[in-house]
């Protein structure tokens, strides 16, 4: 047996599947075996391996025994002349194993090596070449001096940032996510130290291998992608604490320079732990302080509105006025989870403010010396109920991060790399998953032959050779690679060439079940559309929607008038019923809504959802279907758009759709003017 691959998995099924696919391609011409040790995952990882990769040797542990111990299990079973310890959240190039085997054949004195490891955004993962953490190097790492002075040989030695990543050279250690080792070395040195549960075991193994006279190398001529930290995110492990424990254990095991070195090390660890704690607290503290400021601003404004000036109350009252109300409201919001898991939640914020001001109003009956004006309390309550949920609403609309845009129809501008049937299939699935927030603006092919053609209404904009230009011109924020039609080598090449752009790169494995990215995984499986409690059916939602229609329609129609309602082809965006005035009257009478499904959908007699008497709302001037009129939507896709709207209808979603309608009309007007000129 020439080669063995060992992968330790813990609750990263999607990443593991993609990793195994890349390993399979890289091992095609090499006699090899793949061993997967599953550390008690509960996400179906083991079942996936059994079903999709029956040739893989699978070891399933009943408990999470740690990274080192699980690797030792597999090392005892491995039969290859060379062994690769590989993380499950990695993707290999097709040539990776061949390049590493050739390097070892030419370098008999090398016992272990790593390759160039890239982050998902194309930047170098610094841990792929390192120095041993002597007390001084450990101190510079823990205190962050290596980050402040990365090019310094004195401070930047831990990650060797002063060396070129595009050269091959000897190092002290490489990343545990990719460790290529000779079987003879394992026979001499033994396995990983199981006292390291996670972190540090790779450094320790490298240290022991060097002590046995073998060299360790960083090889730049092949590369892998590493989605760092995925297993840790899916566990309850305190990553920082475990890292510091591993650092202490390594130094205590291998370096004994006296009390002074121990003091330096422990001081560095204490500074690092304190810094991490401050950063963690400050993330919540910024939001709390901003809310605190807004609450007090509302009190100032209420006082000014009612009395015509500020500082009308006695001076002794202000320390209480500017602390107790804010602390009361913030405490209630904290209890509702608004400063942890629900930072941008609007309804819980409204409830918190209402409850808070009820409590504050009641307190004035017991502390009459502070009950100066119920009107000021009432006005400040109204202002607070506008300001606190208001800034969260604005933040939800404005934020560009995938986590907060996931349920927004202002989708991330997306390119699909790879066409053929898999590219079209991916496009259809993305359209079906409205809430994933992908706005596919075009395809990128492996060559230039079909540029300009359209697939399901979406144009092929370029090839992988000029993808950087396509990204810049299209203001793209997401690039999704279909691994069915493009090699992993091409994927890594594209990522490497476009790494300086603010783009998220994602990969869809052959199964087409998931989209794997740096920040999260999107599952593409269809969700059953039965037994769903639709928001559009809720009496409160329908009442708010009706009030919004009446209040917002005059503003919307003024905007339409300014933009120019009758521009050519713009009528596709809404339903015209007897002109603008009649349409406005229909909204006031409640026959039509600003946002809703198109009439063509509601009148489809053969529509299954209609037969089942699902209420989708009144026909809309605009809606999810109408703003996607430029796409060639199938009947099933139209139905899914409308089902999504019925299920998730809210005031925020209606506002988003109206805003996108206005933006599209403005773009249409601009293009119309260019065409005329």
C-alpha cells in the first residue's frame, strides 16, 4: 500500500463529504486507503460515509476521545508507506498527493511535511509553517506581538511571516490540518501525545520527530483550502482555554529554562486571556451603550417637547433619570436575550420597551419625588419604542454579512462557476431557496466559448481566466463553485488570483445537497411545504399589513410618479387595473395590496396550493415574483416564491420588497435613458 489518508471527524458532515470527494480525486492514480474516525458525531456523518463512500474504512467512537487519540486509532490501522493526517474541513487539489509523494521520494531525510494552506478567501493560513513555541516565541504569540510585527525575525518567528509563502524550506512545525509523514517515522517516534485533547499535539509530534533526526518541510508547490475551526464551532469546547492549556503543557514538557521563563509564559497567557475576555464583553457592550444613549436621548427630547427646554426638573433628579430608566429597560432586554442571540430582533425589543415603561410608570407611584410628569414618561416611551427597534430595523436592512442577510430578499450578488446541467440545477435550487439570499447575476464557464449565452435566463458573463474582471464589474459578493464541472485545482487557482477582493467563495459538492462557505453552510434540500403556519394568515399580521398599505401607498405612488410609471416594459413589475388612480383606490378599499402574489398566480385553476385553500394574501402591485420578472421562472419556482412570502410575510419583508422595486425601477429608468440617447 503506497498511501493512507486519516481523517478525524466531529459533526462536520457536509465538510467531510466534500473533503472525501477531493481526496478521491487526488488518489485516483495511487494505491491508497482512506480511514475516517468519527468521534461520536450526532449529525449523521457516519451514516453519510457508509452510504456515499462504502470503500472508506470507518471507525465510529461512542465518545469524543479527542483529536490525538482518534488519530492514534487510525495510525495503528494504516498500511501505507506514506500517511496523511488530514482535517475533514479541507479540500485538496487533484495533484496534492502526487506532489507530496514526489517531494518525499527526492528528500529521504524529510520525515514530515506540510503544504501551502489557504483560507477560504484565498489568503495564506499562517499556521501552515511555524516555529516551536519556546518561552519567548510563545510570549510573542500569546501577547499578539507577532501580529503587530509580522516581518520581524524577533517578534514574528512563530508563524514565520517574514518568509515567502512561495518557496519551499525547512521549518520547525506545520499545521495539524495537513501532516504528510513517512510510516517509518511513525514507527520510530510513535503516535500523537493523547494528553493534548485538541491543539498542541501537532507541535509536539513535530518536536519529537525533529529530535529523532528527521527534517520537517513546508512545500509551496501544492495547496489546500482549510475551513478552520469547524469542529470547534459545533462543540461546547472553550477554544481559547484549550489552546492556552495546550501551550502550557507543551512548554512544560519540552522547555525548562527556570522560573523567569515560566513567569514570562504565564504572564503572556494571562494577558491573552484578559484581552479575549475584554473583546468578548465589548461586542455586547457596544450595543448596550448605544441603547443606553438612545433611551436617555428620548428622555431629553420628551422633556424638551413638553416643557420647551431641557433641565426643567430639579437637579437632584437627573442622576436617577439618566440611570434607572435605561438600566431597567436594558435589564429587561437582556432577559429577553436581545444582547446575545436576538441582537436585531424587533418585536422582542418592542415588548421589552412596553414592559419597561409599564414598570417605570408604576414606580412613580411609589417614588413621588421623581414623578414629575406622566406626559414626559409617555412621550419618552413613544420615542424609545421608535428608536430602539428602529435602529435594529435599519441595521437588518443595511447589514451585508451572510448571517444577517440570510432572510433578506436583497440577495448577495452571486456568480455560479460552472455551467452544464449541474450549473442550471444549482441555479434552480438557489431560486427555490428564497431565504438563502442569493441573487444570481450570471455564470462563469471554464473557457470563453459560450460567453453571452443564457441558461434559464441568466447570462454566461465570462470564463475563469477573466473572473476577476467579472467580479469587479458585477459588484459580486459571492462566488459558488460547482465541483461537477470544475477541478479543485482551478477552484484554488481562482481563489488565489482574486484573494484581494471582498468576496466569499463557496463550494457545492457533487451531491448538490449543500453550499459550503467560510461563515456557514446552506442546505439546498427542498423543505416540505405542508403543515406550515403561514404569517399571512395571522390576524395581527393582516391588520398591520392593512394599516401599512393605507399609510405607505401615497408615498409609494408619488415615488412611482416621479420615476415614471409608464416606462416601456416597466409594467411587468406590477398589475395595472385601470390606471394609477384606480389602483390607488383599490388599495384604499382593500381589494389590492402593495405587496403580494401576482394575479396570474391566484387565478391558476390547476394550482395545488390554491386547491388546498391556502391564503397567499391579496394580489400585489409588487412582490417576490414581480421583482424577479427578468428571470425565466418556472411554475414551481413561482409557487415557491409565493409560498415563501405567505410563510414569512412581515412588515420588514414588505418594506424590503418595496425598496427593491423602487431600486429596480430607478435602474430601468437609467437604462431607458441610455438607450434613448
